C-alpha cells in the first residue's frame, strides 16, 4: 500500500532509495529483482533457483555473467544473470518491430500462420515480417497476407532458393534440411539498413506481447549481438548416449528457436567469415550438423562468448522430448513463448503438454478475421485495398433491405491456397481440372469424387479456422484422400451471413493449372470414364485453339442415397427408363437443363451444338482463361446462369458430348438455402442483382445484350437450389 | 541500454537516483510515470492529456487528488492522479482473487460466461467467484462450472431473491431492474471474513490479467474503500437535454461496471446505513434511479469523497452511446477492460466498435475446453471429480485400438442447460416432452419439428462454442423457433473424435420437466396428432402409475426430400402401399423394428403388447424416471438397442399404439458415421463394448440377463446408422 501523507511518504521513499542504492551496489545496476521484491513478490521468476545454471564450467559461468554486464565480477556467480535483468522499458508506443522467419513448403506455411496469429493477438506495435520462403510458401503467404489485410503489418519476401548455395555445402542431418541453416545468412540477406531483428522458428507460439521480447535488446552491452535462451536439454553436454558427440557449446548451449539479432554489429564483426570458419573447422572432425544452424551458432558462441546475451528462459520454453523446461515454467509467473522443438511437435510426451497444447490450439483455431484490427493511436498506412474497401462499406446504407448482399459482395475473404501438400500434375496440352467449391457439410463427397475423377482437381472450401483443422484431420484419416497429391484444396475463410458461391468458384478456377477446366458442383459424381473422355474430346475438337466452345456434360440426378452408379451410358439410360434416375432438376426446374436436349443425347453418336436459352445452366468444360463467375451473386440463385449468359455473350458455342454424363446425389438442403428460400426480401434482392447484372452486360456488349433481357426479368423460382 | 562496466554504471546509477529523488519530491512518491519516462516511453497513458478531467469543480479536483494520496497539495492539478499512479506490484504468485457478479436469467447467464472466459484466458491467479443469482442463472451456472472443471476456480452462489427486499423499495428505471441494485448490498451479503472483492457487471470483457486490477488495491489510502473509473459520458453533468436532472455526482461521476471494494472498510464505515440514508434523501426530490446502483454510489461518493479511489480509465472503457472513451483508449498503450454499457450492447454505434467487438467475439467463440488448464506452480485443490477422471484417463493405454472409445466415454463435456430463454409448461399429470439430440448439421430439422410437435421439447445440441453462437442467430432469425418458449435447448460442448450420442440423450432426458418423455431422434417428424394422442393414451393406459410400460410409436421412412406428410394413418398406409414410404430401415435393417409387427398395426384398433426380440430398437414413450442410456456407447451402433434391452430387463411391457406414427426423413450420412462404417477396428471395439455391457447386465440381473447373450454376440451390421 502507498504511504499516505507526506511524513509516511518520506519514510517509504527513503527506504525505497536505500533499497535501490543497495540493489545497485550489489547487482551492478540490475534493478529487476529488487523492484519485484519491493512489490513483495515471492519467488519472482527471474531469480528462482529453478533458473540456476548447474553443471556449467566456472569458466562459462564467468563468461556468462560477463556476457551480461561486461564485468566478470559483477553479479552473484550462481544464477543466470539475464533472468534477473531489470524489466526493460517497453519499446515506445507505435515503434516498428522486425521479425524474420524462414519458411518452406505447405506444412510449414500452415505452422507459420499459427505463429503469426499468436504474435498478432498480443502485439501492440506495428510489425514488419521478413519471410525467407521457397516458391510454394511464397505463393501461399503472399495470397494470405494480401487477403488478410491486417493493419500495421508489413511483409517482405526473400527467395530461399537464392540462398541455398550459401549453405548447401554444410552436411546437415536435421529434419529442417537446408532451410534449417538459412538463419546463418540473415545478416547478409536482410536489408543493410536493418539493425535489429527477432528471428523465430516456425514451431513457436507466443503467449505474450512480442514487444516485451524486443525490449530485451536494451540488455545488450555494446559488444553483444545475439540474444538467446539456454538450451533446455542436456544434448550439448554430450552424455546422452555412448559416443554421443555433439557440436561444441558453452555448457548446455543455446537454443536458436528464438533469436534477438543485432544485425549491424554482426556485420561489423564480420559474421559471414566468422561462422564459416568455425563451421569448416568443426566439420573436419564432425560428419555433419545434427541441429542445423543451432550447432553452428553454439560453436561460434563458444569461441566468442562476448557476442551472446542470455535471455530469460520463459522466452523459449522448449518442449523437446527430454526437456528440462519444467524447471523454468513451474516457477515463472508467466509463460512468454512456447517452442515445439520436438519432431513429434504436439504429440510430444510431457506431463504438462495438454496445457501447452491449449495455448497452441487457441491460435490454431482462432478466427483470423478478428485480427484485422488496427492499433489504438498508431497511425499506419492501411493495407493495399483496405482504404477503398472501407469507403465502399461506409457508403452502404444499413437500412437497405439488401444491405447483407451488398456487404457480402464487398467482403474480402482470407484465402489460404494449397492448404495441404499438393503436387501439380506434369503439364499436358489437353489436361482438364475439375473445379468445385464446398463447405464442411459436403466433406463426405470428397472420397467418392476422388474415385470418380482420377485427374487433377482444384477445390475451394468455405471454412472457419477451426473447421479448417477438422478438414485437415479428415483428409489425414482418409487413405483415399491422403493418397491424392493432384487435388488442390484452397481454404476461403468464412465471413458474413451469405454463401459467396461465385467468389469461391473463382478462387478454385484461378488456381487450376491445366489448360482446361470442368466447372462442376460438389454434389455431382462424374462418369468414371469422364476424365479420359474429356481429354480425348478436347483434342479431337481442337477446343480452345481451333474452336471457342464450351463442352456440355449432361447432368442427371438420383433421389436415393444408395444406388449403384451406372458404369456406362447404356446402364444410365436403363436407370433413366426405370425411373431410378431423372434428368437434373426434372421435377423443380427442367428449364435449367432442357436446352441440352436429352432426347437427342440418347441417340447422339457425335458432339452436337445447342443454342443458349433463358435459364440454361449446364455443367461445361472450357479453357482455363474463360470468363470468371460474377461475384455479385452471393447466397443462392442465378450464380451459374449468369456465367452461362456471359459465355454466350462472348460467343462460346455450346457442344454437348454424347458419352459424357454426371449425376447429382441427394443431400439435406443447406442452412443458407433453407434460410432464404422462403424469404420475399431475398427474392427482391436477387432481382435487383439481376437488373444490375444486365446493366453491366449492356455496357459491355451493347445491343447484343438485349437478348438476355427477358430472361433476366423472369422472377426467380424459390424451388431452385443454385 | 544498460551501463557497461563499473564507471559508466556508477554514472548512470547516480543519474537514476537523482531522477528518482526528483520525481519523488515532485510527485510525492508517485514513481509510476517517472519509471516509464526512465524507460524513454513517450506519451505514457496515465499522463496523457486525454485523461485530464475538464469541467470538474476545483473542489472535486482537490478531493480527487486528495483521494489518491491524502494530500490536497500533492500532484499537479490538471491530471487524474490515479492514472499516473505507480505501476503497483502484481499480487503474489498464487494469491487468491475474489470476484463478485450479479446475474439473473438465461441471457445474462450467457453473457457472464463470456466475461468469465475472458477473465480465465488472461488470469494467472486462483479465482473465487461470488455469484449472486436467481434460480434460473444458478441452475445454468452450477451445471456449467461443475462440468467445466476449471482448476483453481472456486464458485459460491448467493440467492438474489433473498436480497430483493433490501432493494425493492427503490424505484428504478434502469433496464437491469432490481438486480441492477444488488451491488449495494454486497458488503452485507458476502462472507464477513471477505475483505476485498472486485465487482463486475455481466457486460464486461477483459483484455488483460485481472491480477493487474486487483493490484490497484495497493493504491488505496487507509480510508479509501471504493475503487472506480470515471464515467466516460456527460450524463452526470446534467446538460444532456432540457430538464435533464441526473443524480448528484462528483463532476462526471463514476461508472460502477467495475468496482474495487474494500468490504472490511465499508462495513466499519457503516455502509448499510450510509447508502440508504443518501438514497432516501435523494428520492425525496428525484422520482427514481435512472442508472440503478450507479446513481446511488455516486450520490454517496459526492457526500463522502474520501471513500473513492479513482482508477485508470483503461480499466473500464465504456462503450455507451455517447461515450467519451476514445480520449482514454486512443492514447493508452493498452486496453484492460471493455464495458458494453449501452443497452444496444455490441450494436452500439462507435467508430471503433468493430475493433472492440473483435475482443468480445474472441471470447464469445473461444473453445472453453482450452481454459481447463492449471496454473503453473500454483498448488490448488482439483475440481470435484477431476482427480478420479485424471486417474481413469491415466490408466488408459494409448496403444489399445479402442483407446479413442475409452477416452470418449470418460470425457466430461461442458454442459450449458437452457442456453436460450425457456418457459417450462405448467405441470400437467399426463404431459409428455419430446427428447432428442442433434448437432449443427441437423438445425434445419428444428422448424419442421416445431410444426409437428406443439408440446414441450428437451433437445441436447452437440456444438463448439462458435457453433453455439451460430445456433443462437439461427433461432433468433426464425419466427417459428423464436415463438416457442417451451423448447429447451441444452448445449453440450464438443470434445473428442466420437459422437457421444447417449451422453447427449441423457442430458436432454435429465432436463425434461414433464412426467413422461417421448424418446425420439432428430431426423423423425411425428404425426401432427401425436402429442395429443400420446397424452390421451398415457391417461387411458394409466402409464407409470398402474402399468410399467413403454408405448411404442411405429417408425417409417421416406427416401425423398420432398414429400407431403400424411395427415392421418389412412394416408400413411396409402403411401406405404404406393411405395412412397417404407417401414423404418426396411432395406438395411428390418430387424430393428420388425417386432413392432407392422402387419398387425395396420389393422389394430387398440394398443397391443409385443415381446422384446434381439436388436429391437423402437421409439418409445416412458415415464421420465426411466433408465438412462448407457454412455459407453459412443459414435454409432447399439446405443438405442442397449437402452431397449435395459427397459426389457427392468420388465417394461412394450405396448404399440395403433394411431401413433413417426416418419424418418433422408439426410446426408454424417461425417462421423461415414468415417467409421468402413472401419473393422470400429466394429471390433463396438463388440468389446457390447461384451462389457453384457457383463454389467449379468451383474445386475443375474440369470435373467442370459436371454440377451445371443443378441449381444451377433456382429454389428455396418450398414446401420444408430
């Protein structure tokens, strides 16, 4: 409690000063613990016995202490001085903090996003992320950050492949491979004017504000250049097993999952030569690095202990298989950073792992949209596009009955392309990708789809962050899906009340890599032969090159869950005649597919042309560069019809393929559709969209667009699903 | 940066001491800002001009300052001294913090849970929650905390209804009603030995560790007893509109959404009389309180300013309609507590509301299971049942192929009963409640179900925290559902890979309030007449009292989505003969319902008895005190069959009702089932469960259980859904 009135205040103040002075004399200006003790804090983390550094050579302790304050005699001998360092001041409000991460491949990209979410959740400063990536990670992360639009976050990319030659000469046994070594070349890779950076592994989770970590730069003496947390395992003590020969390190060594780098000082000190010399020398007697960059960092530090500033253990709590971390976190009042540095990651055995896992899962499943928040009172340049978006949204009228539609159309969804590992197929001139979109309630279609379509697929999934993890587990649990490397899954994160069906289709379409695409829907199973048949037809018809055409795949439907899929057109027709199959939407909306002329198709031996008619919405195969879907159609109704109108307006001819067919399976009506089918407002808004759509058509095609006017003026039938 | 080497260190230390001394003389021992400035922190929140207190009488400023450190002359005149208070030391690690909340009704209970989640997310100390609740809130919160099992959280309940007489004499216009006034009587209500408590409104969201708030008790002078944040609106200035006459307050007054109470001192100071006297006096000239307890707190403080300790504004950022809060948060480095004190709540208009909403949504949708984490190094008595649970889980063998089953059976799910407002129907001797369970993918069944069943329902929903909010919006958007007060929705939170179907049924069953229950499934629509017919039959047959019977409701199924529901048995039989309907599972599993004897049912005019046969799983009506479902059956298979076996073993007679029927609608197979139908391991585990089930039967019913043995030894057919 505070002193009240001057006399007591004076007394307390005198005591305070005395203590401060005392503390200063005892610990060479190290006020951290004293301040805590003034606060009557028992067992303050920094000073706890759990953070002593046992079994470390006196020589090291000396240097360790020296590393803190440059004075071998300062500080008691038997504690890690950095843990007792003063609580440094937080960086000035709005100071820009720099973070560097090396990331390669599909899986690391997912992990780095969870790391970034945890960082953004607690951060209060603008951030500049420096990402060293391979082509895959760059494509994923560039799209993600572009669509995420987080204020006060800047991202720069550096090409990891260009850096390979600088480290490829080092034999490395660590699972992180070449990329694991790239932290060594950051001082030469990051911009010359960049003086300080925090370097993180991708398997890091923040449980606190990164500014507190940045503030530890204030501990550095004038010569220190590398801030590290002690290794929380006995690896470098070299006594784990017989003939275990780790790389040289100071005592237990340091872990490089979290690094504070004074780039300016490393450049001055000639870091480039320094680490290469050490590495070359050690590699004369050691076969390879076992822990990648960490072995080399430790070897260098053993030679130049003056470079290192030990950091409090809570800034890198290492959950490796035989971790000693408990000595750190059980005493700490607060956990700052968790490091999943076991190859087992979250499956590591540890009596507190469930607790740590909860920190990780918090951000794994956290709705990233919620991180699209600016910083209080930090002026920052809005992300590209954000300003126009804000203005457009601001102009919407909340009283407008179609407000939800307007808002949904403007929504920029976070997009995570190739969420799972993906091997694009070798490019073939007539190859075709199946394009579709789905949400959680259609996952069970994927296995069947994979059995029916052996070719490449590009699928957009509309999911929450948590659902994306369920999806991941679903694929991993399915041998059928796990076996397919040619299926690309693109996660579009949910936002808003209406299903953005055409935005989803456009994401899947844009990611298709073959020259042709089959524009399908997730509830359809194509004929087993369709993939081969389409490629043959495309070649024969010279689609794209000689002819500008859309190949029509006739659509049918079954109303029963369990039915045996017809292996050929003959069996299909038999089922049709038996009433076990119908042409698609035969009961509710025959017009949608009537122009395909099923009667003619029965007999047809060769592809035949059909004319566009109002409401025609066939499933077609077109060149990849076909017109995009009109994103204004959100929710349900008119989204495919509008696309077919567009194709016709651009003079695609419609060719029906005689041997092609696809069958729609029944499903529970989705929530979105049952919500809106009954709503007159909904239909009113849809009509408004159609009118605007036609205005655009007229603008672009002039008189030619007149032919579509009647179609657009027909009221939309609520019975229809799409 | 720290001084390096003794000489510099000495210099810096001297400077430090000088500054400290200077700061002390200037600000009477108030080191907060100075320490920040030492840290080079520009615009430290506390000292920012944004937190000046304009338009406040000099007299108040004097007392305000006095309130901080007891010295009218201490501290510069033009800033709120409390904002510049020293950063108080955090409470000792593991110190128990006390929090009091008044909560009544279904909606407030949901809000308080979001508040608690935000508190638990950041807390590092054990907490004791003191909840003043009505009967509804108590039932909800007791069940929730009991099943939540959060370590280091104790909960005590106090009966709000008992407190009503103490405040009911006060006319109050505030929407919080009588409960809004109960904070006034906490000193007399909470245990006499309780000296300090933090009092919170239910519309509070934490964005920081509550221990930092608790630490502000350290600011209190020896006489101060109430810590409050200044009101962030001009309400109490009385100039909002013509003849606006607010209650008396110091300047802008204080907001009581967040209160630090020194209960011990209030009791000494005779608080009970103090506030009553003031209230009575003011009510001579004022018609009623407009802001409930807040008006009275402010009137008392105006009289006894020495009681109040002003708190930094960030500890109660008030998002009322005409808030001035921006002056606070735009300068603050950090937001601590958000207060949704507008009746509009999250829909309040405010240019930063989206940002604040994100804080709220974070915890609204946060998976509460992740908060089941202990505190590092704080020994605490585990929640009741938690220890046994841990032991049981520890004994499981992860290599056991049925490990997932064992784990799922032991899982204790968080349960939120009556998630939405619910009016139990007036009790009637033969009333019957429809009992069922569902997950997100069956929401679209609810409206139809409400149309078919006009009586009470008890439904268990298996949801994530985020899905629970989607469900809430779904119900609010549906006139049909919103109109039904007699449908009780009980949310069971998802955890684990297997669907705990029988645990869900037991939750719904336990919450049924009528003497009889109809044990149904969500995919069934009962005959329109069934509710009335069942009540009549129950009465005629003297079910429960004269006879121990289970009334069988014959089950049918349609394979088409769109079919017109038969209004009577006659039309049903016509559809059956036309092949538009089948008896339930006619194709995959006729045995499940064959014993109902559909042939006899066609002709039957009166209820008839049938014998139990292996695999019989009819839908039945039984007294509420019937046996529970066996929770060991998780996922799919045998869950209902086992219950029917149990009924038979307890000698329930099975009576088929001639006019009763229910019809199953088709649906996409759920993820869980498609995941397991194909798995031999799954079937192996199911057989193991059946064996154990039979061992229990034999134990309980001896030789009588032998008759079930063959049934239990039949392999389970993977085609079956339940």
